[in-house]
């Protein structure tokens, strides 16, 4: 009996739990946007219902009470089967409205019913009960999430993990040096390593002190460590993940989800990161889980733009509401 239980659990673990989303067509009117239609989901006490919401390109502060469903929204978006790196939907999340696959079979959809769900279209289920079409439309398969917790393997070389390949053995000397230097420059552009005070006391030595910090990073990145990540501060860990997942790309992913990554950053570093993201991800949908600091409820608070946020996606009364920022 125990073996049967284990076999059942193993079989269940191999089942795909992805959502039948689709990627928007060029010229469809929702280019560079996420479009949610008639979707409702629950997780624990959190329940979200969306009749129709278009999340256009921009940087959104995602706000709402703790446990209201902000992080669950990220889980739903990451579970789209069209994603290049899709992540199975967790068992704790229930989709309350049926998601119709875009390649519906004849036996599921009557011949006189709509094949391609769109606004005002309904699909009949097998019991001939009309239900509203539910859909998630993504701008492209390129979606990246930077979560609250980071994984870093033991006994690894930092540069190898950052690039997910053995840089030393797979690249020639010149290419390897260029690769490592670029990572060091990207990290130091976010003030990863402090420049020694005695080196930066005079303006004439500013450039040399920055170069010295980059050279130190180049050495550190190529040295195998037992647990390099644990020696970093919370802010440094966030910077490594931002560089690894975002800034080393040729362009920003179409959708970028940031969950609490800014929390450990000091004010100066947060400003640096925001400036880089604003410039690098100008044509993307960037959702940032943001906690307001004033009052006990954010339902009527206005999220400050801070020269960064362009919209506020707020969870209120079990609905997602797109609000302006101050």
C-alpha cells in the first residue's frame, strides 16, 4: 500500500500543471501587454476575480494587504504554458474559472460555437451550459521572475553559476575575460562592492579606484567558493540576481516580475537599480510587489511614482484595479 501511495505521488509529480495561455499576435491591439479575461483564482484566504484587464507596458507597483493574492498573481502568470521557462502551478492555487485551450477539439466545442474566444464570445461545455471564455494573453514567451528567495549551489564558481555554464572550459581566453569583466562591470554599476575610502578621497583617483574594485570582482568571480552567496549581504544578493536574470540579457524580458527584491537594498542602491530598470525595460511590463509604509490600509493611498512607477496595480475587494500613481 505504501508503495502504491509513493507511486501515485511520483506520477502526480510528473504531471504538468500549466495554464493554456497564448501569445498575442502582432497588431492585435495588446502588443507588449498582458490581457486577463474572466479569470478568478484562489489561494488560501486570498481570492481574485478579473473580468477584463489589460496591463500595458510600464512599471507597476503591485499593492494590497498581506495575503491578498499579489504573489499568487505572479504564480499564475509564470504557469502559462507559452512561457519559455514555465513553472507548474502550485497545488494550493485553484483556478475558479475554466481556462479554454486555444486548440479546442470538435468534441468539446460545438461546430456552431466560436473556436477562437474573443470579446463577447462564449464556449459551451459538455453539459451545454454556457460559460464565459477565460483567457490569459501574454506579450511573448519571455517572462522572468525574481522571487523573494534565491538559490545558490555550494562549491561553485560564481561566474559559472551566473552564466549557467563552465566559463573556464567552454570559452576561449579572450571570450572568457570579456565575459567575466562584463559581469563585474554590471555588478559594480549597481555599487556591488564598496570603493575604499582612501582610494576615492581625491577626484583624480576616482576612476582608478573603480577599476580596482572591478579587478577585485573579476578575481572573486573566478574563484571557487564553498558558499559564496552566504557571504553576501541581502542587497548584494539582490544585485547578483538582477544582473544574472535581467541585465546580462541583450534586452529586457517582455514581462518582468519582481517580488520583494528591492527590500534589502539601501536607498542609494535602490535608486541605482530603479534607474537601470527604467531605462533597460522601457518596452516591457514590469510588475513590482510594493508595500506602502503609511497607514494600515492602502485602498485609498496613492503610491508615489518616485520617478520609477508608471502605474499602480492594486488588489482591492478581491479585484485587481489599475490606478494612477502620484
